[in-house]
C-alpha cells in the first residue's frame, strides 16, 4: 500500500497544475499550425504542392505528440509506445506513404482537439486556484476594495447571518478541499485523450516491427552459428590435437614402462603437461558458454566467478532487484558480453584494472506495464587500457554486437586511442 504524505500531495498538485496550465499555450500553437497546414494543403491539393504541405503538417503533429509525451513524463505519467508506419521510398511516394498512416492522423486529431480540452481544463483549474487563494486571503485585502453606499454584497443579497469575510473564507476552504481532486481530474482528462490518440501501432508499423524482429532473429541465429563453428574449429585445432598426442604419449610410455622406466617416467611427465595445457585451453574456450552456476545461482554469482579468474584485476558490481531474474536469454547474453569483453581486455588492452557493472532500468514500456518493473538490463565493462577497440566487421566485438542486437538490445563501444575503453550493452529484461 502506498502512503500519501502532505509533501507528496502538494508535489503532485504542483505537477498537475503546471501540466494543465502549460497545456493551453501549447495547444493554441498546435491548433494554429495544424489547422493552417491542413487548410493550405486542401487548397493546394489540386496541385502536387498540396502533398508535401500535408506531409509536413503530419510531421508537425507527430512533433507536438512527442512534446505531449515529454510533458506527461515530467508529470509522472508514461504512455505506452506509439509506432508509426516506417518511411519508405523517396519523394512523392514517401510522402503519400506518410499520409496513409492512421497513427499520424491520430496525432493531428490530438493536436487540434486538444485546444477545446485545454480551454475547459485551464478555466476550471484557474478558477479553483483563484477561489482558494482569494477566499482564504479575502480578510486581508478586502479593506482596499471600493465600497460605495449603494453597493450590495452577495451576503446581503442572500440574507446570510455572517460577514463578507466569513463567507469568502468558507468558499476558500471549500475550493481548497476540492482543489487536489479537481486539478487531478482535469489532468487525467488530458492523459486519457493522449492515451487514446498517441499510443498504439498502425498496421504498416506492426508489419515493419515483425520484419525487424525476423531480421534480428536471423542475425542472432547467424551469430550463434558463427560462434559454434569457431568453437568447433578451436576445439579441433587445439585441445583435440593435444588429447590425441596425449593418448599416443601414454601408449608409448606404457610400452616402455618395463624396458626403460626412466624414459617412461619422462614421457608420463610430458603427458601430464599436455593434459594441463589441454585443460587450460578448454577452460578458455568455455568462457563464452553459460556455465551451470549461471542457471543455478544467477548472474551475480556467475560474473563473480568470471572476475575471479580474470587475468586483469577486475571489480564487479551487480545491482539487481532482490528475488528477480531477467530472462534466461538475457542472462546468457549478459554473461557472454562480460566474458568476451574481459577476454579482449586480457589479450589486447594492456590494462592494469577493469570494472564490471550490471544494473537495471525501471519504468513501464508497452501496454500493461507496471511502474517500477524492470525494463532493461545494463551491462558495462570498463578498463584503463590502450583503447582502440572497434565494432566494425572483422573485429572480435562484431559477433558480440550481433548477439545483443538479436535480442533487441544495443551494444556501444567507446574506446579512443590511448583509452580508456567502455563497452556498454542494453538488454531487454524479458
């Protein structure tokens, strides 16, 4: 249960008031721009010039819609995302495609129809604030009011057995008691209007999203296939050859054990060295594979184990909600990002220290999301090395970027010459 304190109530009242009162000048501008643009486009529709004017008007409507979303976010209200049809083609075809998007026309309707709402809610909120402040302070400033002999006050007109100051004080108290719910109701009217017209996806946008997800899945599958082929090649060229030689050395040592014990002992020692080297190579190759500790104990324990084996002194900080774990694919990708990045640090960075940080970004995104729910996982690996790391094709981080992108995440690398290097991955929580 959430407790409402006086300070939080006043803070919410201030945000609601600023939001409602600030909406009128913005809707005046949006109404003027959009109505003028549509009128001009309709007048010029007989010529080709009307099409770019209409497209520009829709672009302005989308801009006003984004401004409204920012205003709502400042108030503490996060809307579900809106997806417009992608811009395809060029020239006239591109503009006609924009004009066929119903979500852009919904933004136009929001920008035009919002003026009526703003006029009403602005008037109501301003009236309630004036009634509250004026009524509660009437006893102070009434002495400066003109009071001619012929003037009849409302109290006298109604025949009330109280003074004018007492009457205004009662009105001020009534306005004050209802100020918070009235102001909030006015703000909620705008929230409902925005949710109706500034959220959702058009059919073309949904189709584009499906294409994007399909492309990401293909990229992720290609990255996984590439990783498996590389792992197979590395095992064949490394540990497998050592194990074959190990078997041959042990067979030879077994044959010479009776005839030449000293030679057999030397061959067994060499075999032990081969076994240790093969084990070290297998450990190195398995760093990018999710270990049992990740499944059993979670990301924090797995990364702590990785950092403990790092050749470069590395600190780790994992800040996750207690009792909550991201999706298994996200945990695996985060583990892979850290292990691959630390491998690059050890091989190429010439770094003396490194740091691993894992945290979450909270907030709703999408219909049905709940405020405070984890939305994405942030993974950062930093080192004080020589820099020069790159995401371009052919470099080791390219496959890492494909894996992250396949999950709908984003990988960024900041590594100027001379360092330091910062690799940051943003991964979806679910």
